[in-house]
């Protein structure tokens, strides 16, 4: 026996000297013992802090080019200039036919455009649906949420529709006392299920210098009317159960952005300051010697200047020196040799926090090849499509539903039993900007192959490029008809499968007998 004693647990196994079964829950490990954050509810963590985060987020977007560019890149790829409606009524649920659904969708889309493409969409008559969508998405990214009121303005001159949306800055959402209770969460009044029943909106922005000292009262706006019409659209990403307000997407990387900005400014200032110094002049005289001869260093410098020893570094110049002086070159350590690598590492961390590839964040593809760039952009596109579906569901769909309710009540759209079948009538898709092509030829061939194999449709392929498949076919038919009217051959690669209405395919040109043995391009 070696005299060692081993402790055993109740199963006879060696006792592990650890305070918890999970290392992540340890309270004695050096890495974790000081890390004891409270486990609070979503609102307890957010309410009271969201205003500070939003203010810092807006400031960062204004004054940091990379942060501002990241927001613009996301907005451009998610909604671009706006979302296009593709109505898809659920004809099965409505007991209709597919042909009825196609015709009904065409009429509905045309009438929707009279509302969405007009600035009458905006209660302030400044933005159309596309512009308002961009505004709401930017607000959701920077302050964590977008807010709009559904207005009913029937007396506006020249307006076809009474429905209009009024954008509200989320900073106006709150209460005069600022007290948060079980049913009042920072301006949002909820019921026992957590459903918003009313919004308390300040009549002026708390930071508006023109309204300072004016009306600071709040107006209570019910979330819906008595018959269920939405009055408030509150756009935010809900990350936890019980979350009432949103969080800016820059919140998790805000500290890194600020420290990087400070480091870059300091490095640039040091580099500029060092660039102003060309060389040093060293004198063998010490400070005591200078003081004994001249009284102070200022008098010494005056004597140097009077003697004509004013040294200026100019091109091809002869530099005079005071007797005993020596000219020493200045070799600063700026720019820092590790500057570029360090900044890139921080920016890669930031890009991961923003769900964007580094190459897209910095618009820098100089260090990547085709395969890497394609993989990065595919990952970015997956994120953009998820965000597009989110804003379509929680912003575009409610706007479409508000308009359709008015259109049905005016008899502009035939939708019997609309309120009982609201979801079936308002079912739709939203087409955003296309994802672009890295290699147009290869990707066009891949698209053609997917359709031939039955893995995709023309509608899906066109939607990926931001186009409507029906408009594409109609335009192709018009071009083909016009070309044939001029006696030209088909200007397209091939006839539309199934034949477009009012079109015909020209006969194939006759081949000489000696060419029959030559394989065609398709056969090759």
C-alpha cells in the first residue's frame, strides 16, 4: 500500500472533485466563478435599456461607415426598393377552381398596385409601400422595432383609398409615468395572454427640439377595432416568450464596433503625427551646459536660429548643422505592422454577429475564390430570405389585409364572406430583389436543369431574380410576335413550352443533306 486514500461516491465510483455535474454551472472554476448573471425575463432585461441601445445604434450608424454600410447592405438585399405582391388565394379552401384563382389574383394585384405604388399609401404622402417598407426595416434594425398606425382618411383630395399608414418613431411608445406593471409594458398594454390590446403613444418625440416643452401627453390607441381591423402594426423580432419590445441588431457587436473605431482613430492620429516628424538633431551639450551658457533652452534655440542653423528638410538640400550636432533619422513604429490583421479579425467577429459574410460586410472579395465567394453569398442569401419572410409576414401581410378589407367593402374586389375567409383571400407571396448571379451562364444552365428535372418551376426561378413569371412570359410573347411581324426568326433561344397565347413558333430552317451527319450543339 502506498498510503493514498481515495474517496468513493454512493455507487463506489471515485468521487469527482467538481461542484456541479455541468462545468458550465460551476461556481468555483476560475473561468466561471465571477460570471453570475441574473436569470431575468425578456422584458426585465430589455425594458429601460432599449432607449439607450437605440440611441447608440443610431449614432453608430451615422458616424461609423462600416456599421452604416452593414445596415444598408442588409436593407438592399432584403427588400431593395420594395416587395412585389404575388396573390395566391387558397382556392381549395374557398371552394373555387385554379383558373378562378389565377384570374382573381391578376385583378387583385393590379388594384393593389394603385394603392402600393402611390404616396397616398403614406398618411404624410411622402412614401409609397416600398419606401415605407424600407423605413420600417431600418427602424427595426436600428432601434429594434418599427411602428405604424393604420389610419382611415376618407377625405383626402385625389386619394382613391381611405386606408393609409402613418410611421411612428418607436421612441414615442411609452407612458407618462414610465412605470412598468404586469399589464403595462413600456407603453404596450397587454391582457392575461400577453396579447397587445392598446398602445400608448406620445404626441411628440421626446428628443424633438422643436416640440420641447410642448405637448407631452400620451394617446391610447387600441390595437384593433371592435370588428377586428388592425389599428397598429408593431414590427419586431420576438426572441423570447414574454418579450414586448425589440432589440437593435447592432446590440451584440456595439462594443466591438466602438472599440475598433477608437483604435482606428488612435492609430491614424499616431500615423499622421509621426509623418510630420522627419528627423531629430542631437547635440552633445547637456541641459546643464546649455543653461550655463545661455540661461535656458529657448535662448539656445534663438542663438541657433540667429547663427543661420535653421534646419529644414527639403528636396536636394544641403543641411547645415550647429558645431557638434548630429542629424538622426526618425523611424516610427507606425503604421503598426499588425494593424491590418487585427482589424480584419475584429471585423470578422462583427460580421459573424451581424449574420453577414466578411466579404459582403467589407465589399472585399480580393482574398477569395469563386467557390468560397459562392458559399459565402449562399449563406448570406439564406439569412436575407429568412429576414424577407419575417418582414413580409409581420409588415407586408398586415398592410395587404388592411387594404383588401377596404377594397372588398367598396366592391372593387369580389370576395364573398371575406371576414370568415380572410386568411384564404389574403394568402400571398412577396417577391423581393434578385440575388444576382456570380456566373450567369452556369447558373442559367443549372436553373434550366432544375426545371427540366421537375425540381423547380419558372415561378420559383423568376422569383429568385426578383421577377414575376407571368410578366416574363407575357413580355416574351410580345417580343416574339413583334419579331415575327417583321419577318424575323424567333429572337429567343427556344419556344415557350406549351405555347404562349397568340404566339407560334417559326419553322426550323432547312438543312442541307451534307449537314445531316453533323451533330447539333444539343447533341454535343
